[in-house]
């Protein structure tokens, strides 16, 4: 399932081919002199560059042991990496998604290519470390790049665990997550008081509450932002599918509603990475092509939001 489906245009296919070719040569992903390349954005707390478009696994990678579906997910991961992708995000909450990711990484020999991002999700704080160890074993990675407290469940104690792990070099980055616009007041308070590397939240062209306080605060505090539910699990792109893209969308090379929405998201100056989920190779190519073409400036972003608001 892609969060939104539209047939790829010739231009999008060409963009995907160009991005795939660029990803084959790692120097093409390097930052230009001004520090703001189209493909990547720096993580505020370290300066390490991260591809702007990642890969989510909620629902889409929960395929159990089905060999056909496992092969499809592995193909998605293969083309994600070929397109220059880095971050894959999962959680113990996501059924068999962690095992699916581990299977794909093993099949592709891609453990060294992934920016591994997972979560701790249990109200039993004493079982947090064991859950993290189990998650890491499912992925087959030596350590996670980023661990997050999922939906703020028992966040105070879990953050203590994650910060201890970071100090011991057992994880590189620490964060918290929310979704659906929930608990923003509490989220803001934690952002103000804890030395977080990342936050993960919902943001798109219609779900814009994060613009009021959370995104500005992330910039102020030097916290990276990961955007989940960019297409509202497909509902947003399905609603817009019957509406025409504005002619001026060509100014930022947006050929589909999915690209239009992703470009709006990743062009926000506070957003480090968006993590759309998909089970289809053509859709991951479509998504990965977004960062390789022009991104909207602030005036264009306001124009995009106003256009969708009037539909």
C-alpha cells in the first residue's frame, strides 16, 4: 500500500532514474558549499547529513512469514537504497515489521547502508532494555542509530535508559514520538527540558498544527524532526486524487499529489526527514525522486497550502 497512488509520469520516471544513478556514486550525496543540498539535510545535534526522504514500516511491512510479501518488501528496500535512502523507521508496535526489515537488510547485505530507527514501547519500564535488545536482534544491526520513546509511553524512565545507552555508545541518537496531533502540550514541555536529538510527529499540507509551536521550537533547540503519516495513511492522497494538480506545480516538478505533499513537508526548514510507507517499488521511486528536484520556497509553500485548503 502506498500512502497515495497516481501513475508515474514520464518526468517522474526520468527523475527516479537520475536519482538512482546519483545514488550509485556516493560523492553525489555530499553537501554543497552552502550546506543545504537537495538530497540531504544535516541532523542539528551532530551535523551528520541524512537523506530527506526515509521509509516507514507501519502496516506496510507487517507481512509475517509470507514469502511473496517479504520479497516485495525487500524489493522496496532495495530501490529505497538505490534511490539514496537512509532512514528506515519501525517499532515493536508494528507487528512483524522489524523482522521484515531484518530480512531485507540480510538479503540485500545493506546493514551498513541503513540509518536504523526504532522505538521502545512498553509501560513496564524494567522491560525496556530487553525489548530494545529484541528489536535490535530482529533488525540484525550491531546498534541502532536512533531510538525513540514511542508515543511518550513511560517516557521519563525510558528516556533515562536511552540517555544511558547513548553515553555508553550503544545508540547514537535519542528522541520521542507522537502522531495524529496528540499530546502536543506535553511534547513541547519535553522538548524544552530534555536534550533530545530528534522528535517524530505528524505534519503535512493539511495537518499543520506543528507549525505553531513544535517546528519553531525544534529549530530553536537544535532538534531534528521526523515526519510521520505524510499522506494520512493514504486518505489524503485518495481524497485529492479526483482533484487536478495546479498547473504551477510544475515549478517544483511535482507530477503527482504524493510528490506535491512530500515536497511541501520536506521543504520546511525544521524538517529533517519524512518517512512515507509503501509496499510498491514504483511508489518508493516516486517518493525518492522528490528530493532530487526543486523544492518550494516559503511563498510557494503558502500557495500550496492555500490551494489544498480551498479544495
